[in-house]
C-alpha cells in the first residue's frame, strides 16, 4: 500500500467519523431529546417526499382520492428517515474501516455492513477493526431499538389527538367550521343554556391544544399523519374551535363562556404560530412577538363571510347581542392573531378545504359541513 493511499484512507477515516457523529446527533435529536431539534435528514426527507407526492397528485382533483394517497406520506417518511439514517451509518463505518482493510473498499463494505446490522459474517483482523466493529454493532442496535420505541410513542400521541377530533364531528360536521359548532350547540340545547356545553368544549380543547403544541413540535412527524376519516383533520378542527370562540366573543360578548373562549383562542394561536415556525412557514414577526396588529391589516375572512355566518346564527335563535357591523372589528381582532399561520399550515399540510381556511396547493372550493336533513336532526 503506497503512502498516498494510506493518507487518503486516513482522510476517509476522518470523514467517516464526522458522518457517524453527525448522523448519531441527528438520531438522538429526533428520537431522544424532548424538544424540537432541527435535523437535516428529517428536513430533506420531508421536503423530498412532499414534492414527490405533490407531483404525483398534480392531476388529481377529487379530495377523497388525494386524502387516500396522502395518508401514505407520513408513514413512508418514517421508514425513509430510518433508511437514510442506516445508510449514512453504514457509509460512515465503511470510511472508518478503510485503513483497517488496507484500502480495500469491498472488504470495508462487508465489515461495516456486517457490524451495523449485527450479522457477524465479516470480522476485521486488526485490533482497531475489532473496536470499530463493536461500536458499529452497538450503534445499529441502538438505532433500531430507538425507532421501535419511537413508533408506539408517535401513534399513542396520534390516537390521543384523534379522539377529540372524532368527538368534534357531531358538533361541527365534516369538514369542521366554527359557525357550525355554534349552530349545532344551539340546536342540541333546544335553545336552552349553551354556556355549560361551550365551556366544556373550550376547556377540553384548550388542554388538547396544549398537548398538540408539545407533541407536534417535539415530533413533527405527527403533523402529516392524517385522520382516518375523509374531511376530518386535526388542523381544520382546531381552527373551527377557535373560530367558534371568536364568533361567540364577537357576537355575544356578555354571554358565557367568556374566559374559556379567550383561553382557547390564546392557546390556539400560540400553538399554530409555534407549529408554523417548526415548518419554517412565514409568519409576521409582530404576531410571533405578540405585538399589536395595525387596524388596516386585512384577514382572509371577508366581512361578507362573517355577515353570512352571523345571519345563520340569528336564524336559529343564537343569543346574538350586537349588530354585525359592531361585532366585525372584534372578530377581526381575534382572527388576525392566527389567520396567517392557520392558512399557511392548512395549505402546507393539504388539509381538507374547509370554510375560512384559505386556498390549497391544488384547485379546490371550500366545502360546507354536511348537515343532516331536518327530519333526521333529532332521534
């Protein structure tokens, strides 16, 4: 073996050490550290798969078909991420094995692959090679073990999230919409006291939103795991509950629940803004910093949209206290805190095209919630 070859082998050794350390840091950050840690591997895998699915679904217009296909995106991303990690580890250990294999790439690949996957069919002869083999075998077992423990955690959080989303279907219809929540609440109480029902809803969703903020920023893979039912989605459900709270505060400002509505809105727009930051979506700095928003800044919900919703509530006898014109600035003041983040997330995550959630990355029209026929409203 020539001097130049030996020098190149040790350069490869140094590069291999950097690859193994960097990959290990990415794995620990994604699977172990209980906070968001930016990972190049996770980011690249998510972006590549997102563009691939967007390309595949480009000619598809029917949302139910898109939803069925998009249901595979997050699970494939989990498998692809593990595959990339293992590939990078094997490549890193191949470079580490080069000096021990006298520059023989074939032997280095055999030694590294056998060690990382703990197969044991190829064992280097040198003492240094034995040490690297032990480290590689330990690394491979740890990565697989962490991933095995990671998946139950992910799906446990997913099931907890979807329980509240499923419970909301009876209150909001599919897809969810804030005005529909208030309409159905009034129907459900036969025009009676709505405060206990809405208070319970807002309290439960404030806690649910806090759990989503913690889990979905720590484990971003949850963001693209879709609900089992077509037109159901955790994001549009959250926006619907927040819109319901904002509508109630704007149209019935002295009617309970008041503090519960404010709290779910506060928790909601903080959560949406945090998740938007995780996905590196653009949200105005003044909103992230909690600074006042100028009154001339527009929101995506128009006055006409708001007036239509207010009229629907009046038609069913909801306790609307003030005129639509007077209520509009108050609704806009609440909505402006989460409008940009909500629309950006709905677009990026391909959420169902529900009311008041903006456009999507494909041509779509907002879907109104399905409402049972009058004779089927009560049983």
